C-alpha cells in the first residue's frame, strides 16, 4: 500500500437555499486515494459528482456549506481551515481543480503566460519573471505543448488545445491531488484522447501525485482510472477497482449505468440499450430507506424504509444495498 | 428495405460552402455529393471543424450554398423567398445540441406544443382533440403532460428538454429530421433514452433522420448509413456495418481507435500532438 495522498472521512456538505430548504448534496462520503493512483467518480447528472469535487477542496463559499467530516491531504487536515488560508496555501500547491467548462475559464484579453504568472504569484509574490518563463516553457515542453502557445491569446487556440493549456496552467505548481471534473466531455474523440494521454503522462512524470477523474462515461473511466466509485443522490453506492465495477457491478444502479454503454464494436447494434427510468430524487427531502428504491427493478417493499448502509470495509469493494452479494447475484441470474 | 422501394428524399450535387474571400478563404464544405432516402437513419460523423454543422445549416437553409445544388424530393430546392422557406421547413426540422437555448424562455410548454399543431394546419380543431394530441406526443417521449402544463421549458432538466424537442417533432411530422449532436450535452443514461426515441420515431413514422455526431459508437448503434466527413469532404460512406467493421479510409480507422473501449486495449501511444 502506497502513501495515502488524499483521505476523506464521512464528508457531508449542503447547499443552503432561501426559505431554509437545504439540499444535502454530499452525504457522508469516505474515500482514499494513494500516491500514483487515480480514482474515477461516475454517476448521472444531478448525483452530486461536481459538488463532491468542490467539497473536496475545502474551499466553501455560499451557497455551499460544510457540515461534518475530515479532508486529509498528505497527512494535513484541511477541513477546518478558513477559505482565505485555503486559497493561499492549499489550492494550486496541494490540490488543483479543472472545472467542467475549463476552456471558458480563460480571460480572452490576456496571454496564456499571464495566467501562469497569476498562479505562481498567488503563492510566491516575489517570483521573478524569468523563473516563471523558464518553468512554464519547461513544463509545456514536457507535456508536448508548443512553447509558442505561451504568447498566444485564448481565442487563437482550438478547443482541445485550450483544454490542455488549462490543465497545464492549473498543475504548474505540481499539486498532490488533481481533481478533473469532466475535462473531456465537450471534446471530440481525438482531442479527448490527447487530454487523457496528457493526464496519464503527468501521473507518470510525477507532476501530479494522484488524480480524481469525474465523468459519466464508463468506458472512459475504465481506461483511465485504477478505482471507480459510483455516486447516486449524494451517496456512494458502489466502490471497487475499475475492472470489478465495469465487468461485475453489484449495485443495481451501476448495473443500469453499464446498460447505457455504446462503443463501436461488433454486436453493439443487437444489444438493446437499457436506460434507468426516472430521474434522481430531489435532495431537499431525500427519500427514507434506499434512495434508489423507486427506480430499482428489484426493489422490495422493505427497501423504501429500511436503513441501508454501505456493505464492505469501506476500503476495498463496497456497495450500498439491502441484499448481500449472494442474494444480489441470485436476483441478477433470475432476471 | 428492398432496393426498389427507396424514394429519394434529400440529395445534393457538388455542394460547397466557402467562408471569406482571397487569401483568407476557408472551404468548409468541399463539393460533397449525397443521397438520403426516405425512412433511413443517416449519420454524419467527423471531428470538430470537419464541416458537419456547416453542411447541416445548408441543408436547413439557414446559410447560403456557395456552389452546387440541393434537391428536395427529387426537385431542386427553392428557398428564395421567406414564404417558400417556411414551406420547406414543414418538410425538414431540426434538434440542436444545446436544449437550454433552443426554447423561447417566455413561452410555456403547452404553447410550444400547441404551435406545432397549428403549424400542421390544426388551428380549427376542437380543444379536447388538441389536448389529446399533445398528451399523445408527451407519452411518446415518456413525459407526463399534466405535470408540464403551466411550466416553462427552463424548469425542466436537459434530458427532459431534449425529449420535449422530440415531442415537437412527433407533432410536426416532417419528412426529414436533422439532429445536430442532440446527445452531446446530456449524460450517458438519458442519452440511451433519447437514442431509442429517435429510433422509434424513424421506424414508426418512416421519417428520415440525419444524425450528426462526433461519436462513432453512437453512429454505429443508431444508423443504417454512415457518412464519414474529413475537412469538408466525405471520405467514406456505406452501411453502418461496412464502414465501422471494415473501415477503408485511414481517417475512419483513427476515429474508431480513438474511442475508449472496454473489451480491448485502448492504445494511447498513437496520439499525435
């Protein structure tokens, strides 16, 4: 077992809205990411994937509020720090975040090198211009990006190039954990592959120590990450290695997600896509019992009120279902 | 479908679009020929910047054709006046990538659907029949009409909005539906619902669907005929099985190898920066 880079214990956060209708978007999530490993988070829209990513940074601003839990990055607990300290000491150096629409994050009136300067100066106000240039040029070379990009404006770059530039800028200080929130969802397959290759190179070169990758595309997660965590309605419903979750899903929800995979391989045309009916529940007042019960094909009356906990030790394979593994396999075999 | 029963729906000869003049001219679509038949599901696949959307805009008559001619049901298309263009749009309709910006934000959902009935000449129908038609369209796309009345489109989620778009098409019953990346902004789970609905629409109403996408897996799953587009030209076309399982053009091979797979190794070393 390698050194633990990021450990999260029972993290809960909420969105505070008007009229005191709180939305419990992340509900006691625990996870660990070791050095050199990557964790994938899968789930539908509205399952709390992106909120979890924001919560992991410990950088809370309204309407997002912290309730409970610990976030430990490389042995340092950051969950109780105030936002200003986190911005100055944690973001960029310990943990970096690539948002979903990263390409729109670039101010069109500034050159790329100015963004890098901003990131470095935020942590070291006395940094010399020459050092910044040298570091940027060296890093861009390592990642296979042309150094001429540094002197360009964002509008001059294509979508895929912009995305890769944003990744390079946000990891310029070699963070310990990189959180990539759907970094390739808006790109075509070729640019997507370039982005993935770059992320993998960064892991191999030790520029980033560990990665959390969020997406709704299971085939992509299978190829990119070591472990996969499936989220539903703010909770973890299944966790395991990529191979386990993709080829042998235990929770009915993961099973349903597997049914929506489309890859250009022989036989795909004959497979009937099985979408999960309905939408995720409203988290203003989450349903009692199993949150997936009303969309689950195999639900029993007991599912709608019984308290369903996470089975397993929480570190290896675990899943959240009323049935145990043997019972689940029996149900799937009969279906 | 047997060969002799095919009727030509939309075709083009030497269709070209050039943006700009002189040294700055960009040939977005370069002398493409195509023949789309009634009741077929056609995919046009290409990377960003290959000219897919420009071609779609030309087919819809939203932008002018620099050179060449588009034929609608065998006859040269005439959209010179606004009236003729409106007539043409009764035959061809579109779903776009971004459902959030496809609706008028001041229009309620029942008005959106009612407009479609009126456009089909149902203005004088009794109210009960109109409601019945709207209910039928909503149930086709698994939406509950009674929950939608008096709501605005922005109150729905992305997947629901895209389904409402399909309900509109169901009421309008055009001969051709042009779907420009209708699933690229929604998650994998609602994606399969929408694909199934498009397939049903094609099978039940014999509508021609032109599906534009960058995801070759989707194209293979959904379509009868696949056209592969590179830099404004069709490099390969044929039935889905022919093109995807035995690709001839290098570009097609690259597109297929770039999709993440689960049953075989995904080769990252082929990436050229």
